[in-house]
């Protein structure tokens, strides 16, 4: 039990000054805590805006990916359309100089049948020329380098066989010629 | 005293400071308390409403369908695929000035301004929120339209930046090969549901599920987060069809149908060793890309849905059952007599009498009499047993919708002449695929492999989920199959199928020409044929079986050997080199010769003989078979109804009257033979006449 009449300790001027004085360690600690606190807020805000930014970029990329996939599908479809037998037949007809009408395009077999039944001169020019002309124009369109031309000339001079000529041709030209045949 | 005053003052100051402090605290407490109450009210009581509002403000929910699965051929070529397209639509309730909107839309889309104005103003009156303006636009077109419609005054997160206009994601089904394999692929409707072919039968696998996409947007409308509900993506289907083979088959068929002026035609190509269907063609056909322009009658896949009488092609089963039971040998002899045979008051005829010949020769010349005699030796049960083993009368199980099982009656429901009729391919209904499967069985040494059209099912990343595993069943022995192949080879070499000879390959097969059942006449009509050829090549190690069926050829030769065999030849000549099948014969130009003399094929199911008075009691009830002639009783009845005056006044006995009436009725029914008819039909006709005179 505290004594009621016990005198309270008097606060002297010195002690009062000492008690109001804030130690610098306390201030530094406060500053550090404040800085950490502020930095935390700053960091959190930065992260937030960064994540938002990544979100925007992500959604943009997703959209791009979707668009590219759609474009890829569209191009695949176009490729398939152009590679379909019907389209190839149409292209062949155009190359051969036939109108895109009627059902039949004279194939090699048909020409042969015509040739059997008729004298060669009786075959209409329209049935013979375009095919030959196309093939010739395709062959002439293929670029042949000078050494190859020389090699061909040599071959023709030596009456070399076709096989020998083929061997000297560059492989890509061989493929082109084979395709044309 | 002064000290007391000083102390009191000091005490008062302290008191005032304390009071003020407490006041400030109280204000703060009230303020914070008020805020807290408000917060509690907002976050607890109004939570749901406010969170919904917030979500609505920043979230956008879109429902879209995953792209429907693709269909590929065996080489990976796309047969059907879906692509993303967009639909431009207007929310008429958001459009304030319909005229201005119509003007800008007309400019951007190149459409008529007046019609757009009418459309928008009527939609505005009805408060319609979805008014489609332009459909099926790809991304390039969409960008162009967006640019054309951009209005700087409109603040909108989504394009087009124009009042009340929006884009909706759609998908479009495309068939890059057009009409190629249209009957196999089928088509799907606007809702992405398969309506025919593989699209229909495999709809569950191909179907693209509806997914929900939730976009989170900031105040400027930029998307910063996206959540997609997960659904199983649709699968892709790889078919056994080969595009080039299908094309070759369709072209050959189309040419033949046009040349023979046939009603329709169908062809199927099967790989014997695997049961894979390499091609399945029908003509006339349709383009699934332009389905609204197509004739719905052409949607039917006749190869699996049409039932026809096979005619002589079915003799394969007749001779097969006899060989299997060792009742005959290919070199054994059979006598066709004078080319006619009577079974249960039904007279069957050959086109020409071939006398005593080997079974091989009998099949090569397609003798009806020999086939009937062979069938009779086998007997009902034995014959029916093999018919069932070959799979006639039930669907093959191919993965296509609405496949028919054909029409095969059990022996208990057969008439007296049914076995004879069935021996030559009447009173039975088959599909072209069933017939091709039977021949493929013989080509595959007697082992039947279930025909199938789906090679594998795979995911979009090409991972295979399931592959075809067809059932295989032995139908006839290896020896029987070999013997039959030898006999069928003779058909091509010296019989009715000589136009099926190939360049560089040996081939075998059987021709068939059957009268068609006429639903109007309720009997077979000798003026309408179903001509077919089913064969395989090369003979020693057959790779493919090809069945060709022509429905009602009208111009030129009309028998199977004249109409269908050349189609077989054209298809086989093109596809065997494609399949890298080595040549087994030297290439000759013989096949091109137009001088091939066709051996006339026995056509028709013979005639019912007139019934005598005693016979009438034995008469079997009419049969609901597809090609069954009306019974003689019924025919007599009808003949009496339409009796000509000459018959009426005739003093001959009743049976003779009936016979004449039958003949007169038949003459009336038979259509006139066209002048262009080939050599086959007139011969058969004259033969029939001669026999009638004899009787």
C-alpha cells in the first residue's frame, strides 16, 4: 500500500529537460522504419502497376497469337483450296490455254486416241500446240548457268546420251525437268 | 495566496488542455466511427450489389465456340476445316441517329444506304439489340471496316469505334476441295452441327464446345487479365480416303454417267488387305460450300444407302458356296442345255446357249442356267449360310450415317423359285459397299475385313487418340478364294468383262446387269437396268477392289461389261501406279481397241409361266423383295382386267388366254427399245421371243 502522505518526487528542471529530450537513436530507428514502410508502399505500388502493365502486354500478345493462329488457318485453307485437284485442273487448263468451260481437257491419252483414229495432221492444232508450248516455255523459263550450257553443248557435240546430259544437270534443274515431264 | 492563485491557474490550463484534447479525440472517434459504420454498411450490407457493379464495370464476359475439328485425308490433306470469321452487328437501342449510322456503314461496307437505313430504323423501333449487318468477314476485312467506321468523338473500349456497332466472333466451315468426297465428308449447319456424312456421324468428336472468356479491363478499356473456362478441345479425324484416288474415281464416274446418260452412278475403292475405303464416289454430287444451291436428292450416299439387285455379280456367292462345299471345281463341267431352265413355274434364260462348259467358262459367260443349277446343288441352307457370312442383309458397320443393311429374306420366307432367283442376283438387295466387301474378301484369300473410313482420331497437336482396328472374319477357305479368283480372271480375259483389262496389271471381276424394280409398275421393269462391275487387281496379289454401279444407263451399251467395266479400268489404271503396285503384265495397246466384241450377258430374272388351275392353290404369297416379279396369279388377274378384244374373243382355253393376256400386258408395259441400244439387249430380247413362240 502506498502511503497517502508520502511526498511525490519533485521533477527538477534538469530532469524535466532530460525527459523531453528525444534520443537520436530513437529518431534514426523511426526514420528507418518510416523509410521501410514508405519503400514497402512504393514497392507494392510499383508491383501493382507492373503487373497491370504485364497484364496489358500479356493480353495483347494473346490477341496477337489468336490473330496469327486465325491467319495461319486462313492461309492453310487457301493453300488447301489451291492444292485441291479441282483447282490444279483449272490451273492446268489455264496454262494449256483452254477456256474454263466444258468438261474435258484433252489429256495425253486422248491425244493418242485421236492420233490412232486419224492421220497426225488431222489433229486440231489447238489440241497439240498449247501443251507443247507450255512445256517449252516452262523449260526455257528455267535458268541454266553457263557451265551447264557448256556441258550441254559438249554433250550434243559428242552425241552423248540423254542420261549423260541428265547427270551433268544440277539436281534442282533435274527436279524441275522431271516435274515438267 | 499568490501561489494558490498560480496553482489554480495552472490547474485550469491543464484542465482546458485535457478537455480540448478529449474533444479532438471525440471528434476523431466520431469521424472514424462514422466512416467505420459506412464501411460496414458498404462492405457488409451492400457487398453483393456493389461487387456486382464493380465486376460489371471492369469485366467483360464473352461466350464463344471452340473451332470445330478438322477432317483430313490419309495423306494429311485437309478435307474440312473451320476458320474464324466475324459478324458486324448493331445494337439499335444505342444508335441515336440511324441515318448517319446508315451513311457511314454504307460507305464502309459498300452497301446500299437506303436499305441499311430501313433496317436500322425498323430495328430501332422494335428495340432490337442484335441486327446483323455483315457476316463471315475475315480479319483483313475487319481491319478495313474498323478504319472506315472510326469516329474520333466516340470513346469506346472495343472496335469499331462507332456508335452502337459491335463485332461478334463466329466460325465458318470450309471444304477446300469443293465437291470432292462430298458424300463422305457431309456438311454441318450454321450451329456447327453435322448434318450428313462424317460431319454427322462423328459430330460428338468434331463438335467445338462453348467456352466462357472473362476479360478484366481498366478504365481505358484495356484488357489486363483474361480468364478462360476450360473445355475439352475438339478432335481431328483422319480418313482412309486418298484425295488423288477419290478425284480419279469421281472423274471416271462422272464421265461415264454423262456418256451413258445414266440416272446416277456410284463407285467405291477398297484396299483389300486393310479394309480401308480409298475412295467412295457418287454422281450427281454437290458442293458442301454451296449447300443452299444443292439439290437435296443428291445428298444421298448411294454406295451405302442405295439397295439394288446385283444381278450376275452375285454369282460370286453362288459359285463360292459350291466351291466351299466341294460340290464343283473350276474345271468341272456343267450343261446349260438349250439355255433355259424352269424352276417352280419360272423360266430362266441365258442370252445365248453355251452348251456343256466348265464352271469357269459358265461364270465368264455369265450363264444364268449354270448359276441356277449350281445354286440348286448347294441348296437353300448352304447358300443362305454363305450369304450371311459375306455380310449381306446387315450393315457393314462403316462409320457413315444411315447405312443400309440390304434386303435378304431368311429361307423360311423364300418361294419355290427364290433360290434360283438369288443364284443369279435377284430377290436380294445389296449395297455397292457390301458387294465390294464380298469381292475384297475373295481378293484377301477368303478373310473378310470390315470396311472402314476413319483411319485415326487425333488431338489438335497431332497426338493420336485412337486408330482403326477392323474386325476380320474368315468367310471361305483359302483354296475357294484362289479358285474364285481364277474363275473371275477368266471373266476379264474371255468373258463379259473384257473391257476391264488393264494396262500392265492383271485384273479379275464380274459384270452384272439387272432389271430394276419399278415402284410404279410394282414389278421389275425390263427397260431399266442397274449395270455394275466389281473387280480387283492385280489377280495374284490383289491390292484394291473396285465396285462400279451405274443406275439406268440409257445411251450406248447398257450392260455391266459395256458401261461399268470401262470405269473400273479407268480407275484402276490411274490408281494402281499411284499406290506403287508393281506391274505384273506387259503393257499392251490392246485394251484401247474399240474392236472388243462384247459377249452378251444374260439379263433379267426370266419369266413367270402362266399358272394352271391346279397351280393356283400352290401359289406362294407375293414377296416384298426388291425385284420380285408379281406372281402369276396376280398377273393373270390384272391381265383379265386389261384384256384386249382379241384375247376376249379368242376361243382358246383359259390358260392360253391368260398367257396371251400376260404377254399382251408385258408388251404394253415394256418401253420401246431405243435405237441406240447396244448389242446386248436386242439379242436377249430376240431370244426371249423365240422361247415364247416355242412354248
